[in-house]
């Protein structure tokens, strides 16, 4: 009498699970790397927007009201109030800044220097973020005096 066995041995089962794991491992790695890249792109887009927001508002201020400064940090809690009053306008507020609050891991700094006295100023805004790897987006523009 002939006995037929229809089944899977333990070695076949282990081998098939191993082949499946080897095939799926790169797929999961691609998913995690893709997710990380999407997060970095989102944060970089936010940093560009935060830079443009501050530069646009500074560029709308009167030229003579913008004082020079070196690496002034702008906290989310003061919403740019540190740039009005004594720092930019010599004590009188002519323009108020309305800045978007930054997420906790972001930091915005500004530097303003005179390139040609009473004629040309260089405004540099930098946004940094990240805990383990530091990222930075830095923009520089020139503001020309035109009476």
C-alpha cells in the first residue's frame, strides 16, 4: 500500500519564511527612508517660508529704521518684538512685525550689516532645526536706500 504525504516539512517552512523576509526587508527599508525624506522636505519647506516671512517684513520697513545687528535670535514667544523699538527704530516703533510662531525645534536668527554706509545693507536670516543632525536654511538679501 502506497502512503502519500501532502504537507510541508519544517525545513521547507523555515526556508520559505527566510526567502520572504529577505525579499521584504529592502521594501521596509525604502519605506522608512522615504518617510524620513518626506519629513526633512517638509521641515525645509517650513524653514524657507519662515526665512521669507521675516525678510519680506524687514524689506518693507523704512531703510533708516533698520539698525545693524549681529546674529540676533528671534524667539517664538516674542513674535519678532525684539526687532522693533530700540533695536530697529531707535526707540520709536514705525513698523510692527507679525511672525508665525516657530515649532519647538526651529530657531530663527537675523544679522543686518551695512555694506555701504547710508546706502546698502545686507540682511541675513537663518533658520536652524533638528536635534541629532542640524539643518540650516540661510537667505541673504541686499536692501538699497532709495529716497
